């Protein structure tokens, strides 16, 4: 369901957040809209300074932000920008987030834990943000992004573009799409028809940040090309475990299609050692495997309202 509302003004400008400036600039180019830049630095005590360097037009502002590698610092940057733009005359502020952080903790698994996804949403709402476009947010127990926010919020996906790219560079032999856990089924379901095949869902139990157990009894991967689809590579543990097992059971090639390649330390080696033949990610978080740009995925809904 498309929830992103018409932007109130046909005129808009874009402020590229420092989490991923190139993607913001590319979206602005595709929208043919002006860019407002800002200075930012840290004071000696670690506090952040922000100053917009251009006049703020009385138009709708789009702030792009990928909240990685410093999610907390980039959130503060976003909050400061939003309020300042609004105070200085922006008509409305749209948050366009190629990578949205804090979404995986969507429940209180142990007593006393913070439900970070909900806290994040309520802080964003308390700024001047009027609507949100995000990309392959980790939605699991909270099913829709619009269930998390009281402002319009839409969750776009890079998975179809990643699957098209995979198809264009590898000729797949009897492929099957594998969702490494229950929540990845939503992405496997998008990739499978593009690759002309079916998908299968694994059961994953996480015991800690790097300790994972997966149930592999479900199918015979021998002589098949495997396409593992997920939203995030962080430690690489999930992909490595699934890929390693399927290779041992005789899988042919193993490919990983991942929207957000965070690649925490050791992730790349872990995945390669497990026998993954190719990793394809988007540029939501730029990394050496970013082969698919998400700029047009954001520009499309924004342009519809220009
Ligand atoms: C969680 O369920 C996510 O969808 C990913 O599977 C997870 O974040 C991947 O993390 P890691 O690379 O550390 O296994």
C-alpha cells in the first residue's frame, strides 16, 4: 500500500545528510531540485555544531540520511537539521532514509530492554518531520512502517533492483531463493518471481550478537544455485552460516542479495570463507559490493508529487 502523501508544494529542495552525501546529491540530480548544504563539526567536548550555509527557501525540504556508521551522531545531525530548516522557513520536512537504524530491536526480548524502534520513531515524530520514506527497514514484529509512526511513512525496497542486477550478470542454474530467517521472507518473496523461481524460508534462532542457529532440514540444495536474500549484513554470521551449510550439502553457486551492507569487522572474511560466490548490495550504505544505486528508488515517489 502506498502511503506516502503528496508533498504540499511542487517546489522542493534537498539537504544531503553526511551519513551518505553522494546518494542525496544523486537524488537531487534526478529530481532536478536545488541542494542546500551545511557545515558540521564537533566541539572539543564532543557536542555537534550545525550551520546551514544557504538561505532556506519557503519550499518542502527533503533531508536524506543513512544512519551509519555513527547512528547516534547522525540522528542528532538529522534532528538539528530538521528543526533548523523548519524554523528558517521550510514549508515541510520529508525524511528520506536509505538506511534507518535501530529497527531490529522491535520488542522487549529480555526484561528491562529498550524497544529502540519505537523510541526512534517517537523522537523523529517530535521533530518537524512531516513524512518519511525509508528503505527495506527491518520490519518483523511491527509489520508496517506506518504502524510505528503517526506521520505518513512508507517503506521502499531495493530487492527487486538487486535481483534484476543479479540476473543481468550471472546466468543462474536451477536457482532457489533462500530467506535465512522468517522476517527475510518478505524480501525473498520479492526476489523469487524476478529470478523465475520459488523461495524457501529457514528458521533462525539468535543466541547472541554473533551466535546463530539455523534449521537446514527443509530442502536439498545439491547442484542448485542459491540466492540468499536479506536486509542487512552486519557481522556476516547469518549469511555465512546458511551459505556454509548449503555449500557442504552440495549447492552449486551461492549468491547474497542484501540491501544494507554494514560489514562489521570480520564480516567479509566470514562470508568469503563460507563459500559465498558473489555479494551484491545497494549503496544505501556504500561498501565495496554496492552495485545497485537506490537513488531512483527514492526519486520516483518524490517526483510523483513534484
Ligand atoms: C536480522 O534478522 C536481520 O534481518 C539480518 O539477518 C541480521 O541483521 C544480519 O546480521 P548478521 O550479519 O550479524 O548475522
